């Protein structure tokens, strides 16, 4: 949605003219008219701001997977450095992880077995991608036995090697990726 869809220019010109008119009305001692114009400008501004915010929210609808308490318990097992983060950093990490989880594709080969819930596999891949990749993109993880190999945004390897790499992640690495 472009800026013209919001109608900023027309509304701002109207508000400017109305606000300039109020002192003129006061100069000519038209108190009631000035008060009514001031109230009308205030009410209209509140309504227009609500409409703009609604359109903006609708425009930037980002999908994110919410993490519940079970997921956070699993996250603490995957990533010991998570517990040393502040509450604000943990919330930021949850948000970023939830956004990354929506872009994770997991392909499990027949000989590779997993006891983890699919959501927790996606969370594990998102943690790995968060720490290892520089930009947000779709992440493909092919689960098969063996060590982890990276090719662009493709992860190939087993769950246990990924867990050992994620366990080695430090608080400083997480904070550097969060930008704090």
C-alpha cells in the first residue's frame, strides 16, 4: 500500500487549515465556533489515526509462531545460554525465533528417526539458522544421519550434531544476532 492510499496529504492540509483558523476565530471573539472547531479537529484526528493504524497493521501482517511454556522448556534444553538472557532479550528472541520458524522446511529421510515434536524440530532449525545465517530467508533442513553441512540456507545432517552445535552457542552470540 502506497502513502497515497492513506490520504496523508489531504488530511494534513485540512488539519493545518483548521488549526490556523482557530486563532483567527479567537481574534474575532467567536469563542463558541473556535471551541467547536477545536473539538471537531480533535475527534476527526483520533478517528483518522485509528483508520491509518488499522490499514498499517493490515498491510504489515507478519506471521509468527507463538511459543508456549512447553516450547520454552524445550528451548532451555536446546540452548543453555538462553537462561542467561534478560527477560527483554528472551522476549525478543522468542519473537525472532517464531518468525524464523515460519520459514523452516524440514525433510526427514526414511532412515533418520526423531523423537522430537515437529514444532520442536522447527524450533531447533530456527535456533541454528538464527545463530549461523546472516539474513532471514527460507531454511531447508534435510534430516539424515551424519554431521551438519551448510549450503546457502540448506542444512543437511542429523539432529544430534545440530543439538551439540546449538548447545555450544554463547549468550554473546545470541545478543550479537539480536542487535543488543
